[in-house]
C-alpha cells in the first residue's frame, strides 16, 4: 500500500557551535529609524560650554558630572511635575510604547501632533534633562519619563515619513514597527570618544576611536578617581624593607670602615718604624759630627796605643797602655723619639673618617664635654703624643693601648662582632619547594614573598647623617625603587644633589634589578652634613622606561616614601622616545588596556531531519540451485543473574570523663660575663765600678682570661582541668537479604529453501535472491539560537595569582640546601683557593659544621735579655728564635744594649729579619736602645745573626708580634671548606630522598585523584582567570576589591558595617558577577616564553597531575573570551565608557558607531535558518530483498582474462589462453520426497 505521509519527520540537533565575527555595520544613522538621535544642527545645550568635543569619553563624562551640579531642571524636578505639565499626553503614549502595547489611531495622531508642535528649544530642554539625569543619576523616574517622551516624539516623526525604497531597505517594510523598538542614543559630542559632527576639534586622533585595544582613551576608574597615594600599610611595608636594607648597609659600612682603619694603621706602623730608624741614624751622625774633634784626638791616641801592642805583651802590660788613654770629654749619646702610638702621626696620615673611628674606639674624654652631635673635628690640635684636642674637648688614648698589636687586636674583635651580625641577618640563599598535590613546585622565599607585597612603582629614600652609626661614619643616602618586574633589565641611574656642602652628581651603571627592586644602598657618601636642599634621581631601564624623582628639603633620619611614576625615556629635545608620553601624577592614565570588544558571537546549531530512504549497496546474495532443498538454523540464548545484598546494625556509645594535664613552662635567662686581664712589665738595672760591671734587664707578660656562664632557670607550673563530656552515636546498617534471579531465553530460527519445483510441472530454475542495504538521506540546516557580545582579555602569567595565593604550611615545605659554591656575593665561595675566613664561618653556621679551632691571632712573644760576654771578639754569633708553629712574625721590637771592650767606637751588627744586616754604632762606653723591624716571611726557627765590634758584653731581647701564617690559613680554609661541602652534600642527599618520597606518594595518589581533581582544577582555573578579568575591568582594583564591611573577631562582637560604601560595593559585585557569562568563558593558554624571562625555568619545570592544569601553571599568556549575558549589553557598554553602573531602566546607547551596529544586530530575531540546507547520506543497519530474482549470463564456464601483450610477461608460457571448463545445460530433477529435514523438525514446522 502506497503512502505519502511526510508529516512525521522530526528534526534533531546534531551539534552546536559558536561563530565569532565582527558586527555588520548599521546603515546611515539618520535613516535608521531604530535609533533616536539628538539633532546635530540648530540645537544648543546648557553643557556646550563645559565640553570639549575632542576629549575622551571619560573626560567628557567627568565634565558632565561637574556641570550637572549647576544645572537647573525646571519643570522636570519630579515625575509628578512632568505628568501635570505640558507633556502629560505624549508621556502616556511613550509609556505604552515602552510596554509594547498597541497604539490606537487616535494615539498615533496625537504623537504626530506632538512632534509637529514641539519646538527646537523644547527638544533641547528634553535632551538636556536626559543628559543631566544620565550624568548625575539624580532621579530614576524623571529620567525614564524624559526617555518615554523622546520615544513618543520619535514615533510621531516616523509616522510623518513617506515610505521610500531606501527606508524600506534599511528598516524593513513596516517603518512604524521599527520606530516602536527604537533606542535612545546619547550624543557623541557629550559622551563619546571624539565627536562626529561640527566643531569636532583637533584633539588626539586616538580619542575618536571606539573602545578597542590600543585605540580607547578611557581613563582611570572613576569609582576611584584619586591621585595614586600610598596607603599607610604600604608605607609601613616600604619603611620596613628600607630599614632592613639600611641596617645591612650600616653593618657593611662599619665593617669596611674598620678594615680601612686597620689598613691605614698598618701603613702608619711601617712608616713609624722606618722614620724612627732613620731618625736614629741621623741623630747619631749629628752626635758624631758635633764631637768629631774630640773623637779624632781620642782615636789618634787609641791608634798609638794599639800600634804599641805586640803578641808578646801580657794582659797587664796591655791594660797599662790603655790606662794612659784619656776618655774624650763628650756627653753620652741619648736618642728620644715620639711614642709608637701617637696622635701626631694619626692626624697627618689617617683619613678623617679613620681618625674619628680611632677616637671613638681607643680614647677617653679627659677634659671638656662631648657635644650632642659629636666631637668637633674641624678644629683638631695635637696636645701630646697621647692627647688630642677637638674643639673645646680633649681626649687621650686609654692606658691599655700602647702598641700597634694591642690596637689591632681590638679592631679584630670589633670586626668579628660585625661579621657575626651580618651572618645572622643574611639568610642562606636556599630554594624552597612546596608540595602541591604531591608535586614539588618552587616557591618564592620569605624575602621575595615580602617584597612581592610592596606596592609596585613605590620608592624609599632616607638620609643618614654623619656620625649617626658610629663616630666617623660618613653621611650617605639610601634609596630603593620597587619596579613592576625584574624583566625591566639592567638599570642605570643619575643623581644630582644640592646640599649644605656643595653641588654633586653621581652616575651608576649596570644596576641589577633583583626581586623587582633597584637598590642604591649607599650613595652620595660624605657629600652632605646636616641637610639636603634638593635631590634629583633618574633611573633608566632597558625597556625604554625611566623613573624620575625630585625632592626638596630632605631632613636627616626621616624616611620618604611615595609612588614614583614611570614614563618613556625622552630624547635630548625632551620628547618621548616613542609612543605617547605617560601623564604625570594627578592626571588620568589611559586604562582598559588588554581588553578588547571582539564583536558578535553567534550561537548556532545544526538540525537534522530525514529526507528520504534509498537503496544502498548489496549486502548479501542468497543462491538456491534448481531442484535444491536446503535448510539452516540459528539459536540465540540469553542468560542473566541478579544478586542484591544489604546490611544494617546500630551501635551507641557515650563517654564522659575528666582529664587533668600538667604543663611546664620554662623561662630561661642566660647571663654571660667575660673578663680579660693583660699585663706587660719591663725593668732595667745597671751598675758599674772598677772591678764589677752589672747590667740587668727583665720582662714579664701575663694574660688571664676567665669566663663565667650562669644560667638561671625559673619554672612555672600551671595546672589546667579540662572537663570533657562526649556522646557519640555510631549507626551502622547491617541487614542482609539475598535475592537471586536467573533468567534464560532461547530462540531457534530455521530457514528452508525448497527449489524442487513441486508446485508446478516445469523444471525448476536457479534462483538468486539479492539483499540490499537501506540508506537514508538527511537534510541539514543551521539555525541561529542566540547572539552575544564578546570581550577578549589577554592575561600575562595567568597562574601568577594562583602561585602567590597558594598557602602552604611548613609541614608541606621542602627546602633545597644552598650550594656555597654557587651562592651569590658576598658569601659565594667557588673554591677553597678563593674562600675567605668570613665566608667559611658563615657557611659553617648555616650547616652546623664545627670548625677546626683557630689559634689566637695575633700573639706576642717576649724573649728576655741575655748578657753575653764577647771580650771584643768580632766573630759572627747565632741565636735561634722559635716562632710558634702555624705563625709568622709580623713585627719585631728589639731591645739591645752593649758595653765597649776597649776605648774607641763600638758597633753591633744584627739581622734585619728580611735577609740582611743592620749596624748599630755607639761612641760611648755603653748603650741601651730599641730597634724596630718588619719581618719578611719569618716562620719556624729563625737564625738571628749578630756581630760585635769592640764590644765587651752584649744583651739582646725581643718583643715579637706573630699572626697566623698564610700557609696555615690556606690549610685551615681548605680543611673546613671540605667539611662544609661534605655537610652540604649530606643535606642535599636528604633533600633528594624526601623529594623522591613525595614524588612516589604523588604517583600513588595520581590514579585515584585524577578524575576527582579534574573538576577541581577546572574550577580553580576559572576562578583565577575570572579574578584577572575583573581586575582588567576595574583597572586600579587594589583599592576597589577586598574592602572590609565586617568587624569583630568573635561571634559576640561580630557586626556588619552598614554604610553608603556597602551599597556601592554590593552594586559593583552584583554587576560584575551577573553581567558576564563567566561559567562558559573560553580560554587558551600560550606557552611560558611569553612570560617574564626570569621565570621561564620555574614555569617550564612546573608539573601537575592534570595536563590542562599544568598548561595553566606554565602559561606565559592566556587569551580569555567572555560573553555578555543577554540584557546586560547596554549596561556593560555604559560601564566601559563611563565607569558608572547603570541604576536601572532603559540604558541609553552612547553614539559609538561600532556599538550601535552591535545593538542593531542583537535586536534581530533568533531561530531563523542560516544559509542553504545540505543533504548527507547515512548508511543504516536495515536490509531489503529485491522483488525479482537475478541471473548472470556468461560466455565461459569460468572466466579467463586474457592478456593483450603476452610479451610483457616474464614467462609467457605460464599464461592461460583457453579454459578447460565447458558450459553444460544440465539441471537436477525434483524427487518425490517432501523434505530432507529430520522428523523432529518436520513435525515442528508442518
């Protein structure tokens, strides 16, 4: 039976997709009746004098807000006045239009009359009141009433138009219907970027562009229209960071000053020794010159006596000859020189800063008073070797410091104390890892995390006056600037300063930007005293930016903090080196960069319906030969089993107990006292008569050190009683029921093919049944089921908020030990050969390495005088001086004395501890004197050589200052360097082991959590990206988001702070959350190389168990597309243009041509077919048997496909040319049996 039923052709949605495109630009706006424009010609406005048409939209809106304060809305104060005034009738018509109610012919006529009777002045007043209400948002109902009046007048205007082909083409055939849905457009002259009309001005060309990336000139967020001022917490953070830098700077300066003082004193010591020896030689020469005649006579008599002496003479005879020698009548040689430690040398050879430090560390006030601002070093007068007058005060060197070794020991103690303070305040440069989801992720250290909280583009400046750290400390400035990013590159800086000392300029190059900071720890050192009149600082970055600071009247010890704005580097003419110059503080900065309005997103779907069923390919051929009886059977069996098990049990437990706990709180107080006593005494005694001559010299040295450690412990015991009552109810269900259902189904199909011809007398023929697949043709059509406005956000480092916000407990932290060989200056030690003692002590403190005990240095060795009788023998004599093991002599003070053997001059020759000999002559009978030497590599056992000429007896004593030898220090550093590296290797091995444990644990949990964490990661990505997008929309969102409207730390004092700010804040929150379709935003992650170069390695090595989340963490840039929720398009556009949230009612359209096109397109109906449909053919599982049998006519029994070119075959003999099979017209005859099936089957299927 044939049928033509085609009504049951249900369609189905095949798939959905989104098409992104720019809007179709609307036609000429004067003839587009879907918009209501303010007439450009012939109308004046109250706001004309307040607006510059070439300004940006934001500047205009702010001007409109200011002008609205002086606008007088006469006749439009309230909605009631409008209803009672001359616009009452037209207002009713406008309200019906807004409610989409049908207008009567009488109302149409009234609208036409109202349009024709309304003058230009009245139209101007209506538009002024609408613009006033839009800018001030004073009265919502008045604004709506004015909008309704304008819509009714526009409808009346359209009713007067004659239909033309052009109007129909633009608006459709029904002009009135188009007018009824018209939208009010706020004029570009007052609200838009630029002005499309007369008097457009010559403003910035970019200001006339619609809101797009790189073109919009939208300024600061009007919600926060204030100059960028640092908050109190931000200033405190800056000061804390600055004080930290200042403290480290002070310690380094004091440490360096001590090094300079010691270096200068060592030079003064060497000069003192050389000048003393030289003065001694010159004094002795003068002594000889003054007494030369007497000495010549004396030497002549001595020569005569010596010539008379022969070998045969006895001792008595020789002495008798010498008894005749008359002693010369000359005074004894006396040499006096200034003290070893004396202010004369210090004033002449020490720098002023070093002299101030020496006065502070080694002197005491003896007369006068010390001024509050320190001693007056402008008036320095040396009173004596050990006294110095500074202004009206006199200071003297304390008694405990008589020699340079004693001074050096004090300096070394001070230096060690400062170094220890630096150790404690300089953390090890360790890399910390956090276990996030079992994956170790590098995290910023505490210093970086703290620095990250400092407001970008802020600075810290502080002037430290001279002498404020220690006496002699120079005045200096400390400055640091917090840049936006470390990727700004190496910076240089120029400084100009006018101070109470003079005018100065300094330049610094290759300043590393570390942790986003440009740090100038100590600048303008010593170039001001008490105040700074003016300072100018310019910082230049490699990215073409510069930061400038100009401050006047800087007071010492006062921290200055503020925002330092960045602009493009200017050329010599003062013009920016490219781009548009950034505005100065207090002006509006163009914002909404990184946000772009893409256009229209079409939500499309493909619907599919059946068009026709058609035969397809052959699926099967069933052949039944003539007189053939054939059958086949198939069996299908279905088996299923169902088992249900449930269990139920109830358990109730109640616990009530009282617990007492003892708590011991230990308070420990440690007092440490260190006493050191040191004494050195020396004595000399000399007696002489004609028979006995005695000379004695003695010395003692004592060094006593005692240390008391007392520990006082006070233990407080407190007992707390905890009453605990607990009731626990545990319910378990353990009901068991077993239900077992077995279902079995068997189906047997039997097919019999009987072609024996029993139904007729004709001989049976071969039968071939052909089965065909059934295909269906489908009709496919695209339908538009929705349109959206799209915004695009380009977000750099989208996961940065996530990494900064991730809170990790200490238990989840894993810190990689810092390698001393790879650490940065000043603590990095690449090898033992370049390591210093301070560096070794620093790392030993980090890794708790017990250093090999370092012997005391320097030490003094006292070798007492020994009288030796030489009897004029001039042979070389030797004396071994043992320098302690691991020491070398640094200075030698030699006490010597000798008596003449016979009359005449005598000379003592001694080693100079540098490989040579030095003479000490004397013309008198005896001498006691002191000599100084600077040894050269004197270690171990030193062979002191001396020779006596005409000396009867001699004594020599030494005071040797020794310091640790260079060889020992190298060995000590090597030994302890090896121990430190060993400790580091052990710590690193422990770190690797813990890292492996966490990674193994992560692998175990990965499979179990993979599916569960997928949604969690997607939600995390969405929230972070949403946060970034809202930040882009708000721009200066740091002061907008995160406001506190609750107070109280407990439930009893908790309350909500109700204020106008809460109302504005909640309105902003509702708008941001509801205006955009955040749940269906689309985002694409770009790789790490679009991020900060310094974070490439960190981002590249970031891992996650979720591949997409790993892409999120490694992303250098993200492209996010968000659509605007239907109905919020106008409100979003109004917010983007003005920064204001529309307070309800119909939102007027700002005259942006691009946005007008979007509005016009969004009003088009959805659900219409898009383009032409197309047909697709789909195979099915259905088959159909052809109506008639088919047969194949052949000429050969079995086919042979002969080759046309047998010669082309490798072996032509193998080719077949004829077939051995022959055609035979033979058929089977039918038999008498009805069936060949078994009886059981024939019984069943009869």
